[in-house]
């Protein structure tokens, strides 16, 4: 096929454009270089398209001085001339004559339509991208709004809790002051209550001998059993040293003018105790009147006898092992490890 625009004899992408006036063939890329390679003219453009030479030969309506495009004819092999003539004749028979004004309006309309379609396609793509971005921005703003609402609620709850804590703190301070005042009051009262107390240890049992008599001016005696014999002896020895000791000497003043005197604890006058006292008295008198050496020999013979030794052993055993029994109903009983009057110290 022969083309008027170049020396090529084939059409690469689309069917050739045929001028409606001179009926010559043109490539789309050569005739319309502003179009893209993939652009394809529609039927309306093909029916009213003219080549630059035919378009310049027609009378001008706008009266401008725009020069026409030069079209150079290129040689074409002779083998294609017969085919070209046959195609041209068939195209001439199928085409209808169109007016110049109609062809120009249709061409302009097709160009504007194609340009608008291209612009609309690019605008639609940009609009779709913008719509996606706006949607993501809207979701982000909604997330931030939800977070702000949750943070606001948390702050309100924290402020309410802080107010409650402040009220509880003031109440705790008041209660702490009240507890401190009560503790000081209790300590003072305990001190006043304990000023009449005294603690005595190493006592196994204690009881009163006689029942209480309100008309008696003298205090009732008590019987005390110590945990060991040497503690009792030590107590009696110290008491004999302080036989004239009174209550006022240790800080206790009796009610009234008469001050009771501390009396010694006397051993119960049982038969065994009297026998031991008599033996000690006889030994002392014999040593004085018979001489020390002579009385010592007689005393050793008497002690060495079996009967005397067994008698003394039984007497001493009864003396140190017999329990102290109350002679009357006891007002209070004392347990080991407790104080005589109170567990607390002065």
C-alpha cells in the first residue's frame, strides 16, 4: 500500500487514515503526531479527516496566515500500485460526500471529546486516590477522637478518686490524732493503776491463812511456797536484816496515820520443827558445859548410830518435802511465774 506521508508500504498499528478529498493514505503517527501511539481514530474522524494539503487548499474561514504543512511524496514499489488502486476505488465507492463545515465540526468535536476523556480519566484516578486518603484520614481522626474520649473519661475518674483519697487522708489524719490521744490517755491510766503493783518471782504457790474480816485492823497473813529452799533462806535472811522495814521505806504509804510494819515469815511450829530446834539447843548447851572435844566424841557416836541416822533422815525429808497446805479457804491462788499482785512491773 502506498502512503503519501512516508516511504513505508505497511501500516504498523492501525488502519491508515484516508483523506476524504484526495483519497490518499496516511499513517496516524505521521498525520497526527500529537496523539499517542496507542490512540485509534474512531469512525467519525475517519469520515471527515482531510490531509494537510487538502485542508490548506480549502477557503479559510478564520482569515489567518498559518502556513500549511509540506507533504513530501515518497517513492513506493511498483508491486503495490495495483493493490492500492483497487483499494482506493473500493473506498471511493463506499464514501459519501460531506460538506466542509460538517467535517470541520466533527473533527473538532472528536478532538475535544478525546481530550476530555483523557482529562476525565486522569482526574478520576486522582480523585480515587484522594478519596482513599480522605477515608484513611477520617479513620485516623475517628481513632484519635475515641482515644481522646477514653483519656478524658480516665482523667475524670482519676480526679474523682483523688478527691476521695484526699477526704480519706484527712479522715485518717483525724483518726490518727484521736488514736494517739487515746493511747496517751491509756498509758497515763496504766501508770496510775500500776503504782500500787509489785512483781515477785520464784514463787510456786501463795494463799491466805484466814478469811477476810472487815473489822480487823491487822492485815491477814499469807503462806508462800518458793520454788527452792535456798530462795526461801535468802528471802528470810534479807528480811531479818531489814526487820524494822516499813511500807514507807519502799515508797508505799498506808492510808491513815498508822503505818504497818513488815513482819517476818515464821516457820510453822510443827513437831519436827520443834524436835530440830531442841536438838540444836542441846548441842549448843552440851558444847558449852561438857567441853568441845568430849561433846564432839559423844555427838559423833550418837549420829553414827543407825537409829539416829534414820530418824534424822526421815525428819529432814519431811521437813523439806512436805507441801504447804492452806489452813483456811484461799482468797486467791498464785501460779508459778506470776507476780504476787499483778503481772505488770511498776
